[in-house]
C-alpha cells in the first residue's frame, strides 16, 4: 500500500503504439499523470483519442511502449505474471464500457459481487456484509436475488460498479459510465458513487466523453491525439453529491 503522503498514481512519460511501419498508430504520447490518495479524475476526449488505451494500461491489461507507471506502490513494469494478477485483483477495480462484460449471467446479483473474493485473501460473513453494503450504496439492495438479465440499464451499471469495488481496490477505473444512460439517472448514480468512494477511501479515474461528469470529480484531464493536458475548468466531486 502507498505510504502516507505519496501519490496513489504516478505516471511519467507514458507512451503506447499499435502496429508498425505504415500501420503504426500512436495511441498515447508521453502522458504524465498523478493522483493523490482518494482523488477522482475524469479523462475526457473524443473517440480514438487514447482514453481507453490509457485505462487499459493502468489496469495492467496491456504493456505500454514506454514510460513508468506506479500505482499504490506497485511499479507495473516490474511485476511478473503472478504480480500482475494480484495487482488486478487487489489494487484496481475495472468497470468495462459494456458493463455486462464484467458480470456472470448465471449468478445472482449478490453472487456476482461475492465472486471476486472467492478463493482470495478474504471470505465468509465479512465479505457478505461488504457485498450488501455495496449493493445498498448502489440502490440494489432489493435486487440481490435477481439475475443480471432482469436488471435495467442503470441497474446493470450500478451492479458493475459494485463488482469492481468488491475487493476494496485503492483505485477504480471506469470506461464511459454514463454513455448508455439518461442523464437524470446517470447523475443520481454518480452522486451515489461519489459517496461510496469517499466511504471506501478509494480514488477513481473515469474515462468519459460527457463534460457533465466534471461536476463529480476533483479535476479533469483532456486527451487529444494521445496527449493529456489539464482542462481549463474543474468540478468538485464532493460538492456535487445530490445535484
């Protein structure tokens, strides 16, 4: 775990390319990024700007072409396969752009939230209680026994968030949380997420194309052609709860 006073996320000179020769595509160009403990940042940009690539390399799902990534004291370049598995399990929680991709349709809502803790460092009554806490925070307490197929779009997104936070990660990574949602329900969900992240003490990087998400984070980064720059205006997540 990161020592007190040290950043949760420290990224320096991050670059990533796909292909070679005439097929070479530069997705990220020397991105620098720092997050304090518990800080929430929105990363905004057009489709193809490099947002999802950034999220994937931070999640340890891909190896960048260059640069250094240290998250919660873990230098991703130094992790072996077992270390990367442990990092993805314990340090980061990931919400996919298609939230159902992170769910198991044959299990109930509660069982889906319990899956990440099976056979890991914790199990038993405490994990069941934690799962119920997450479901209550995501307004799914009454749907614990239902299957994912019976949930609405907003409930599916809320469940994906609960599953991503099941193992108490230090950092939540989320790809386009509001893309498929009406803003009225999306706004309510973001407020609930803000309160839950504060309760858990977790930081977050929210990739989005929706500028309204800025009201629910501490600051915003813009990605243009693979380059990250601070946005001229920011919102404060804590102050946006309930708006």
